[in-house]
C-alpha cells in the first residue's frame, strides 16, 4: 500500500461523498466524470482498499471510505485556512469563523459576544449553526472551527479537546394556559405528548420513565424535533410538552412565552463545553472570537442587568 495521496484525489472523494454521484461531483469540481472516476480508482489502488460502492442510485462509501473522508475534509480544510492566511498576509484581515452553538447559549450569551466581536473585527464573517446532541463530526473533520455543546458521546474523546464551561439542569415547559400548567409532580403529566430535541438516551430519566409507562401501540406519546426553536414553536401552539435547559427559558426571547412547570422532578444535569480539535490550536479570527466570548461571558455573569442575572442564576460555572 502506498501513502502517496494526491490532493485532487481527496477533493474528488469529498465531492462524490457530498453529492452522491460521480457525474454531479465532476460538474461541481469543473472536471469530467472520467477524470473523477480515474482519480478515485487511483486513490483506491494506492491505498489497496475499496472506498466506494457503485450502486444504481449513485455511490456509497464503504467503512474505509468513511474513515478516509474525515481525514480528507480535515486536510482540505487546513489547506484552505492556510491559503486564507497567506492571502491576508501580514494584516491578517478577513476570514470566516464556523461554529455551532447550543440553543441556551445562542439566546443568552452569543448575541452580546457577536455584538462585541463585530466592533473589533468587522472584517470577519460568522457562520453559526445550532448544535444538538453529543456528536461532533463537523469539528472532527474540520468543517467547524469549534462548537459549544454538551459533553461528547463516548468514543470521540481522542480526537477532541473538551473544556467544560457551565453546568445546568432542565425545566419541563408548556404553553401559557396549558391544562397541566399547575402540575406539581411528574405523574400529573401523564397523558400528554412530548416533543423533544434531545435523543431519548440524553433525556431526563423521569421523562423516559413516564413515556415508557404509557407505552401504547395505538398512541405515540414521544416525538422529536431536531431544533430547539422548532420544538418550542410547536409546543407554543399545542398541548405538547418539552424539556429545555433552565437558562434557555430565562432568556428574554423565551421567558414570557412559555411556562416552566414548578416541580423538581428533573434532576438530571448537563454541561456545556467548548469543543475543539485536539492537537490543533485555534488561531486568527477563531481565537479572537473565543477571547471575546470569555470576556463578555464574565461581564454578563457579574452584571446587575435583570435578564442576565436570571440566566446566570440557572448555571454553575464549570471552567470559565
């Protein structure tokens, strides 16, 4: 097996994986399908493995192909960032910061951070996505510079640097005027549907037990929305219930639009962490953004402002 990999081969691998076919990948790369197929064939020969399976509906990666794809994205991402640094030269202006952010931090802290950062670096473009769950493939493969989210799922620790920031608990929330708005125990919520933004494995034990005890083949009580904002929009217009971080429900965007049920049934806690790639220190705009984040977060935590005080009363600093 040869390790003589070529960049155009890795570009072809990523393009085919992203678009699902050689023809579409070739069009996006500005190359012929024959050239793309040849590059992939030479890549497989140099590594002595099968990277892709050709199917009637397109192309699918083998396990070996999926493994190489992560490295290919990281290599191409690093080269792109290196090129940006060279183009910007000594001035070090411009660039893009790509991040994903957990919803409570997005509503409670990030707006003030962005405002402060834009005053310092108006030349930098921000690309911000919502982060849910404990999987961080886009950080591992270099598509994101960093993420703010819960502790990673088991098995990712070797590739990631994990810095705990805040610990918090969860609140069960419903719309104003909900029939269960005065519930005092988790048992009072029997019979209602749930709309969750976290996997069942990451959902509080009390909620899992309630849903399990109501298992009925004729009625599905638990549903999922892969966005906290989407889940809350639906909950606000239905009798469905959800569970969100307490600091989120204390943000100005949410505080008067939802009811947090007044009982202490949800004892589970979660920790928001800064997730970066291990052995690859952040530089340039990304590092500057994080420096602004630490400063603004400390200022908000010490603020006498009512909304900020309510948000930070719901978290315990874990490393900031």
